[in-house]
C-alpha cells in the first residue's frame, strides 16, 4: 500500500486515538513515526504504531502524569508514569536543552517508560541547539550477552550527536544484532529472520520471530558490543530503571547534553567537526563504487528524497490493522 505523507499521518492519528492520548500527544508520536518511515526505517514507523496501541491496551494499570521527581540546575529525574517513550524522551530533551543553555551542561534521566524510538530524533534537536549530546536507553532482557543464549540486556541503543556548520554528525546504533521492531514486524508479516540473529527459549539458534521473542536476540559486535550493551543497561539504572525491567515496562532513558562553549569556541568546534567529517568522506574507499560516508548522512538523504516523492510504502497487513483500529476509535461520521 502506497500512501502520501499526509495520508499516513491521518491514518496514524485515527489509529492512535485507541491509546487515549490527546491530539498534541498523538502529533508528537506520529511525527517521530513518520520520520522513521521517511528515513527508511519502516520497522520503527507505522508498524510500531500497532505495537504502541497493543501495549497501551494491555497495560495493567492506568498511566500517571509524567513528573519531574528530582531536579537541580543541571539535572532532572523523570518518572514517565508508564507513558510511551516518544512523549517521555521528548520531555527529557526539552528540559535538557533549557538547562544546557543556562548552565552549559545537563543530565536528564527517565524511567517508567517504553518505546523511545530513534535516539537520532532527539539528537537532531540537541545539535540544532548547538550542543553535543549522548543518549542511552535500557530495557527488558531480550539480548544474550556474548557467549550466552539467555536474555540479559535490552536492544540497548546508544547514540552521540555533534553540531557542525552543516549537517550534524550523529551515530545511533543498537547493541543487539537485530532490533525489536524488526523482529516484531517479521512476525506480523510471517517472515523468517536471517541466520544467526536469535535463540529459541531452549538456547538453540532460530529464525522464527515468535521463538526469538520468547527466547533471546544475539548481541552486536561480539564481546565488545556485549560490553557496550552492559554499560547502557547500567546507565539505565542511573536513570532510575531497575537492573532487569519487564520487557516493555520501566525502561531507562539517559540523556547528557554539553555546550561546547564551556570548553572551547563553538564556531571553531563546528569548523573542526566539518573538517573531520570531510576527511572521512575523502578516505580512499576499499570499493570505488562505495564511497566512505559519515553516519546519519544516508538516512538524512533518504528522508529528503522520500519527502520529494511524497510516498510511504506500508505493508498491506499493517495498513489493514491500523485501519481497523482507526475505524474502531472513530465512530461513523467522525473524522480521525
């Protein structure tokens, strides 16, 4: 199913009414999901809306207000109240940028949240404000540490962002060999996983997404990636999350924002970032047909190209499921 950007946004708005969020909250969530689609990360786009709706409807207790429970001039601790992370992490980002403007540094942690999405989304805002940022997010035990077959880490993304005079330099990765959204989408579509990405509950390798969701994913980068995943889980604890959260509950979100002006000339720093990025692009490539690129550039180009085409390709099964939610949430005669 091919949709225009506005058609996709309207579909999300209608379906997400099932969550009970208001129009502004739905806009924040939808903006994030649409950006995932435009950047070619469809597993985090419209299909993720289905997961958000399903998780919300299955929540054992009502949501509480998102609350700052501890605060200083340079820090804040947020209780997300079991709200979806697109809202909680956005609140954390807004707070961190204000504090960094005032004090040159900000550290914000959030817990009692889930599904925070692309960390580059928040780092684009941080770098647009002229700041350096680092984000880490922990969660429930889905990923086996190196040498093991049982989940102990979440997919544990970590990201860094640096401002420049042009496009920011942003590196955003998950520390698992496959992201949760990819596995869930393959399960919805009845597709198998590639080899080597997951273990069944008995520890045997599996390509079955359902078995992988009940078992564990493999870690990215061997023992080095496993160590990085461990650090992210610990940063989640610093943010107030438990050591082993439930799989979609009480995840941790940690954001550090730094103003380069506290250490150096912001303009000179941006110039150095520009020059370093250009030196990476100028590296002699191993394959002349594959030039060296700076992280984040591919998805930024893809976003602009898809905006021009004004097309989002949605799997039929995902479209039909979202349409069903939208129809259920919007009685006949009302608009999404």
